[in-house]
């Protein structure tokens, strides 16, 4: 337990360090663009590549990918049902922020520090399905709700998916594994070296993005999304752990992953759908450390470390 708490504290310390450096003037919100590009286009894809070094695609992984899609679809369906009387932009805000998981910047580096490649691969497989949803279909649904049909074309969805380096990395490595094509060891060695920077950069970025500013007019919606997200995660976690027809390790990992925080680009999507971006930014900021705490508690409860 002491090791788990120490590592979790280390993540929170790095987040606090990033926030402190921003408040001290060393970094600003403008720096998040560069750091985001470094993480999403370089270090995170390299982590994904290195995690496939000893991975063999098994039938059980298909269930993990499916769960990434299914959990998103169920969350969106629940939100659509509960918000049918709200304004279009509010419904879009709920859809974007109540579904989807920030695997790359938070959960993957967090889980990577506790588990070996097989367990991390479960997280990666889940994120394949999650990425298909959050980088394409979720925003499409939210946009259709907010602005009416016909605003988003299939070409735009595909462009969004295939300009996402993590998604491309997942797709490429899964395809290579399925075809039983192995990359040279030097590729994995280099990917591992570069990927080691991902955890630190990701946590510093989260700290810089943290903005504890909010408008009273959106507090109610923020509270509702926060509560809804936690309730949905609890239900998913219980059902997955007890009833998913998958190996125990997969059920354990997925029951933790569903507590992942909100997607880091949710504020951008929220703004595009006509809702207050600051509401999503603050909600995102507070959800990050809270999710880390919940995932740490589950690690201890499930005796995984």
C-alpha cells in the first residue's frame, strides 16, 4: 500500500509542480499547445509502440476494444435520455464531458508505472475503442445535437481519426500484430527511450492546464456532469468486474480504467458546440486529481499492487 500511495502522490506532486511553475511565471497557458503536441504526437505514440514489444493479439483483447466503444455509447445514451429537456448547447456539454476517457495523458502513464506490458496492453486496447468514439463519433453526435443535422461530414470524422497520432499508432501496431509482423528491436528500444518522458510531460501538462476559475451560472451543470460521470463509472466498474466474460486481469484493469478523467480536449469541443469553454476547463481540471485518487483506491481494494 505504501508503494501505491507514494506513486500516486508522485503524480499529484508533478501536477502541482506544473501548476506552481505556471503561477510562478515559468509557464503559461500558451505553453500547453507545445506540450500537448509533444505528448500526443511523439511521447504517447512511442509508449504505445513500446508496449507492443511482447504483445500478441488475443481474442480477449477484442473484448477490451469493444468495451471502449460500448461504455462511451451507453454513457451518451444515458445523457441523451436525461437531458432531453435542456437546451441544445447544454446537451452537447453533457455529452462531451460525461462520456469519453483521458487515457493518454492520465490513465496510461498512471497504469504504466504500476503494471507490466500485458496489463498496460489492456488499457491500450480499451483506448482504441475509446479513441474511435471521442475523436470522431462523440463530437459528431454533440455537434448534431447542438447545431442540427448536416453540420458534420464523414470526411471530417475520418480526418479527425487519422490525424490523431495515438489512434494511428494503435491501429498500426494492432495491424502489424494481427499480421504477425515484428518490428526490429532497435525500433522498440528507441520508442521505449522516448516514451519514458511521457509520464512526466503528461503530468506537468495537466498541472499547467489546471484553472480553478468558474462562473456561477454554470456551476449547476458542472456539478451534474461530475456526479453523473462518477455514478456511471461506479456502475461500469461493478458490472465489468463481476460480469464481463473476460480474464480476471482484464476485468480488474477495465474496472479501474472507467474512472479515467475527462478528455483533455473536451473544453475545445465544448466551445465549438456553443457552450462556455471555461466550465469544461474547470471541470476537467478538478476531475484529473480526483480520478487519480479513485484509481489509486481501487488498486488497493483490488490488491493489484
